[in-house]
């Protein structure tokens, strides 16, 4: 049986698919895992920044002009 591994990447709005050789599979899996951790950290930072912004906006209260 021949195992075929593909990596799909969204780059510049386009989906690209790459064939991954058997000797690179574990390295690629590690990099995909690292990328997912980065995305989770990015989401957490964005959430923190949004909460801080909303807190500052609420603290301004009625001082805001529409």
C-alpha cells in the first residue's frame, strides 16, 4: 500500500496543494501543529485587545460625540 500525503495551503486567497514525500511527513505535521498554536495565540491576543478596547470605550461613557 502506498500512502499519499497532501498539504493544502491557502496563500494569497488561493488554495494550493502539495504532495509531501514520506520522509518529510513528520516535519510537515510538526509545522502544521506549530501553525495551529500560532493561530490560537493570535486569536487570544485579538480577544484581549478587543476586550481592552471595549473597556476603554465603556469608561469614556457619555464623553463620546456621534
